[in-house]
């Protein structure tokens, strides 16, 4: 009777479960660092795109000023608000570093992400 009962049991052995858990652990150990690396790359790309967008806005402001006879870049990034969507901030995607702006060349740069 005991033999019949044992034969009808279905399930995994402890060795099978440990093997699966170890394989999942190895996959996670490979995937997590890759995911962190991709996040950093995405933030760097976004910061560089923001810099380019601000430079484009500065160029538009320069052209507008030139059309009215006084070609000059805006004195500060905050003067570009009419060329940007509302709520933009001239900060790096790390959330703290401010982007630097040159009112003589219109160049925008980040100390963390150079282009
Ligand atoms: Zn940056």
C-alpha cells in the first residue's frame, strides 16, 4: 500500500529545485549589471540631447535678435523659456548638476556628459 502511494506522488526533487534556483540566480547576476549599465547610457544620451536642444534654442534666439538688428545670444539659459516647452530645467539627467551655458558662443555643456 505504501509503495502504491509513493508511486502516485508528483513533484520535483530538492536537487531539481536547487538546480533551477541556481540557474535563475546566474541569469539575474548577468542581467542586473547590464540593466544598470543601460540605464546610465540612456541618461547620458538624454543629457546630450537636452544640451543640443538648448543650443538650438539659443541659435533661434540669436537669429531672432539678428533679424531685429542686434545679433547676440541670450544672456542666460533662463532667457530661452519662450523657445522651450514649459517646465524645462537646464540640469543634467543626474538631477543635480547644472548645465553650463556660454552667452558668447551659445554652447551648452555638462560636466558629467561631454559631447
Ligand atoms: Zn549631464
